[in-house]
C-alpha cells in the first residue's frame, strides 16, 4: 500500500470512530455535517495551526489535537453568521489573549458565545477531549517511529479530522441536519 492510501485509510477510520463517539454523546447524529467553505478554510488555517500545535504536542498532546476541534467550531459559527465577512478573517482572530494557550476559552466565550463554566461549554470540552484522546489512541496503535515523516502526516490528518468534528458539532448545535441529495 502506498503512503497516500495508508494516510487516507487512517483518516477515514479515525473520522468514522469520532463520528461514532460524538453520536453516542448526542453531539452528532451519525453523520459528519460539513460545508465546502468550512473544509476549504482549513487548508488556509492549517499551516498556522500546525506551527502552534507542534510547539505543545510533547507536553500537551491532547490539547494540540482538541484545539483543532475548537477552531472547527469557530469557523462553522462564522460560516453560519456572515461568511462574506468572517471567511476572510485570518488565523490570528482565533487566538486568545495568551495566543494558542487560551484559544479554547476565547472561542467558547467570544465566538460561540457560551459562559466558560456553563453546562454546554463543559459538554463541548469533554467531547473534544474524548475525541483527542481517541485520536491519540489511534496514532499510538499505528506504532509509528516518533518524529518521523509518517508520524507528522498521521498527526496532521488527525488534527484535520478534529477540525471537521468540531465544525460538525457546531453545525448540529446551530440546527443543521444531514440530508441525502440522491
């Protein structure tokens, strides 16, 4: 199997498992809600996000993955509110006062609009932590040499899936539903 196929299979398996986890937690309905705009925005944000996440991965692996879910939530919220304005906003608008360190709090409080200690904020924190922990388990199961090119690509695919999951959770919270167009 070539590397591209390997990464694609890993990504699809992780995505399927996180959809299952989120569905069991009643955060999703068995499908990944998405939009081409939201998916495209990740391609723009990924280099800056990855640069920040790589700085904390060894000390805070769960954070380095879970924060991508918060980014997905913020982008989905902006997409719903006013994409013509927010769609052009740079990565820096997602950072908190302390930069990457408090990105989660900034997004929950200032973009999503929840009180930090609210039941909903706690539920979001718990599901994104559970998704990140599941992703770490998937990564470890691959028995990849740390700091290798393969390790980077698997990590990057995992971060992308967490972003997609965060966006899907927010779209569901906003009342969007998956419908087959066939």
